[in-house]
């Protein structure tokens, strides 16, 4: 049977952990009372042994008398006083008074003081979150009403234009309304929810100033209590309704830039489109309404998730109070549970039903408007079921791990026999086949470390799915990552072992040189395969993230995008190998083993500079986009870090081509400056460490790992691995090993450094979310009412 402590810790909402009952501290206080009781009982056992039977007989006889029975039940052991809070947000406060003497009254008083504190904390947090969700629900209901009316008006207008003759077919997808051509500045928005609402695709419906203008947007409503859109606008003269669509793709971004640059021109052009009543007119197309509908649907899903968390919060805290009171009764032999439990049951967090009613309303609205009255379909979005972990996955991980190790040992033995990795070895093999092996090795090492990150995030209760905005039903578990790594690396090592066997048997390179290229082609085809096989959703998400990175800053930057861009910054050697292999096979150099053709080509040499720059350039552009969206200067400071890394990478590439003293000095200066910049940002900004006034010296107040020395060791390891660029200056080789293996080893160290960086980066992000009690995503809403601008 699982202990309640583990059950409580496993089911609580990680971001709300500090708001839950401090069950662990209550158990410590209870253990202190238990130890004091045991010490007191052992000292007085001889004196009380004879008095026990007499006292029990006396008490039992007194309880039978009507004078003492009711009075005993009326007073009880404790009495809980209810006090009014200083503010309405705090609500009622509870304070316990001890009516009987305990073995250690002082310890019991401390226990109940802490218990009252926990009850007041739970009530206050529940009241705050319930108010937040109820306000969000009311806002969403209004948004839903507007959406329904606009869709009805669109259908009505489309029907009217379809039946009438002489209408322009281009306007079949829109309805007409009044427009106020104003543009909100992106910098005027404040708050985290508004940071992600920077938009320019706005649909504005002006409020008419008389009751005569109720023609095209007057819609029949099923609910007689709610007013139509036109009626609401009529009652609010001087108001405008705007549709804000976030700038999440290049089309909307270019539209925003165009609008900002040509604001006056567009106003003049729109003034020509006035109706008979002199008002400006606008056409609302279905695409904008579909975008608005998706935003509202996502907001309802997040609201329902938050209400589910609030229900879990209620149930777990109620169970925690019951458990700790039972333990108290068992330790002290007092009947406290019935008295205090009545207070807990009547307290706000357990008696309020606003959240439950709102959850039912959200479920009803979602079923009706987003699931076509199909409850089963709606529950797939509102309550997605997580896929069960199969033992077959674990079995195949072990199977393919064994296959990989056997093939790898065979490959190493074969390579040692043929002497491939010595300084004077087969140049053709090392220049053509080894880059493919090196590329796949770095890629799958990184992927394997990502699986280790997932394992540690889950073990430390870091909500990485919420941080990355991953769907719980489609996200990769650490077992899935390990399975992909073992299967694909077994295939890679198996093919290269077969290729090396052909080389050892004396086959010419003309016959077997296409094998590594075919292996790379198969992997690319597998990645873009449109069939629903081999984790299609994860492959599609990966491709979308890479697209967002490549087209930075056109796409809006989310956590997963810049997290992946940081991974690419550690994979520059892999990208350069990929560049060389692609050039070697695309140009047809593999047919005559002219492996030096790409190196002699000027375009390739220029592209080498670009590949070394690109990951840092993409990351810098993401910082620029985040500064544009959010306006925080820290993003510009972060941009400077990647600019320094670009300069250092360019100096290294130049030094590799022209090894003279000037370039060497430049490499040392630029790399040293970039390293100091990166170390500061790693420790202070990304990891949140090196806080002078922290209770954990030079760390931070909140730590997910119990042993502090791990953080100190990780900082030292990060420092050492950041200095791997010194190999460029020292040119140190490990004995008679080929210099390419030395480069692979140093590249692998950088990947390992990135793997440990990933854990602490998400730990810091999780603690930031927990500090703000942010457990659900705040989805921006499309419809906003603003003052009309003349």
C-alpha cells in the first residue's frame, strides 16, 4: 500500500506546491509530540499504573451521568474560533483554543497554530484562484457570444450575397461592418498575458451613434437574457470592437510591418470605402473568424484544465487534513478529528461550489459549440487520456541496446585491425565515411541526453510538458526517446559495420561509396514521411520548430523554439559535417572519390562561415523578436551574448584556414570574452544561481535537488567544458589518435554540457512558474472593446 505522503506528493499540482497543506511539517510537529509523550510516559509509568484502573472506572461512571455526558460533548477537547479577515480577499480566519491539558500543551499549541495557518492559507489561495477562474470564465462567455453572433452574421450575409445578383464573388467570404482605423502600439500592452497578444490583423466594428443602424449584425439569440452584438454596441456609444490575431507566422508579421509603415496611407484608402451613412466599412473574412474561434477554444481548454487542478487541490487538501488529524488522535488519545473536521468541511475551500458549476458550464459550452454535441469528442480535448506505458517498449530498449553494443564493439575491433583511426590511415574513408558516423553519433548522443533530462524532470516533478506546451497525449516519454536512440543507432552502426567489412575485404570505393549517402537519405525520408507511423506527431512538431528557427524572427518565439535553437548552438560540428556530406554527394564527388572538391570550392568555404554563424544568428534573431514583442531590455543583453559567440566562431573558422599569429590572438580575445559572457548568463540568468543573499550559499533559495554539492559540481563542470575552445589554440592530440577523433570527443563534451544545462534551465523556469502559481497557459482572447478614436 502506497503511503499517503508519496500519494500526496505524486498527485499535487507542482506549480502550486507551496499553496498546499504543508503535510511534511505537520508530521514533524506531530512526531515531536509523540516523542515527548513517550518520554513522559516512561518516567511516570510506575506511579500511574495503579491509578489507571481507578481513573478509568471513575470516568466511565461519570460519563453515564446526565450531568457530565452532554457537558463533555459540548465542550470537547478544542474549540475553533472563526474571525473575520481584514480584507474580503482573505476571507474568514480560524484560530484554535485548547480546552484540555495535553502531555505537552506547548507542543500541541504549536501544532494547532500551524494547522490553523495551513487552513487559512488553503482558503485564501482557493478563494483567489476561484475568483481568477470565474472572471476568466465570464470573459470567455462574452467572447463566445460575440463569436456566435459574428458567425451568424457571416452566414446571413453570405446567403444574402448568394441570392442577390451582380455581387462581386470576392466578397462572398466576408460581411460588412463599420471600422475605426486605429492601431494599438505593441509597447502599450503590459502584463504577461498581453505580451503574447501583439497583433496587427484587426477587425474593428464601430459602435453606431443612433438606433437606426441595426441592419446587418442584428442576430437572433437563443438566450433571451443576452443581448445581440448590435444592441450591446448601441448601449456603448464611442466604443469599438477589435479582433486581435497574434503575430505567429510570417504573413501576419509582414502585415504588421506593412501596417506600421503605411498607416496613414491605409487610413486614406479606407476612407474611400464609406457607406451611404458615411461610416467606414470593413469586410470580415472567415479566416479571421476561424483564428478567433481557435483562440477561444484553446482558452476554454486551459480554463477547464485549471478548474480540474482546483478540484484536485480541494480533494487532496481535504484528505491531508483528515489524515493528519487521525494521526494526532492516535498519538494523543484525544478526539480532535470530529471537532476540527467540521470546521474544515464548512470552510470556504470545501464548501464553495462556484468552480464546480463553472466546470459544468464550460463542458456544456464546449460540447455544444466545439464538438457538435458529441460529449465523447469533447472529452478528448478537455480530458485527454495519457497513453499507457507498455512493457514491450522496455523490452525492445534492452534488445536494441544489446544489438548496438555488439555491433559497436565489432566496429571498433574491425577499425582497430584495419588501422583506420590512426594518423596515417585510409584518407578516403576518414574524409568521406567518418563524417557520417560523427554526425549521427553527436545527434543521437544529444537525443539520449534529452531522454535523461525527461527522466530527471519527471523524477523532480518539473512540469516540462507545460513549459514546452506539449500535448500530454502526444509527447515523447523518456522510454520512447531511449527506444528511438537504440533502434536508430543500431541501424547506423550496423550499416557502417557492413560498409567497413566490404572495405576490409578489398571492395573498391566505387562499389560501396554510395552506402553512407543512402543511409543519410533514408533518415531524411523517415523524418518527413507523411504516413502516420513512427511518432508522426513528434516528427511533425520537430519540423515545425526547425522551420520557426530558420525563419526567425518572422515566427513568434515560444519556449520550445528558443530551447531548440540553443541545442543547435551546441551542434555546430554536426552541422558542418552535414554540410560537407551533402556537398560530397550532391555534387557527385563520391563517384570518383574526389573528397577535396568541396574544400576547393569558394562557395563551400563561404557556406562554412555561414554554418558556423547560423545557430547563433537564429538565436540572436529570436532575442530581437522577443524584445519587439515584450519590450524587455534583457532580451537585447541576451542578443549581445550570441553576437559575441558569432564573432568567436568566425574567428575560429578564419584561423583554421590561415593559421597565423594575428588570427590566433583574435581567437583568444574573442573566445575569452564570449566565454565570460556565456558563463555569467548560464549561472545567473538561465540557472538562477550565484545569488549572494540566498539561504543556500551562492545558489538560490529554492532547489529541486536535495544535495547542494551537485549544483557546485555542475557549475565547475560547465566552466571546464566552456573552455573546450582552447583545443583550437593548443592542438593537443591523444597519443596516436587521429585529430578527427579528438574533434569528435570535444564536440561530444559540448553536447554533454548542453545536456546538464537543459536540466537546470527548466528547473529555473519551473521555479519561476511555481513562484507565480502559474499552472495553466493564459491564452490571449481575440475580441477587445476599445474607445473609438476620432
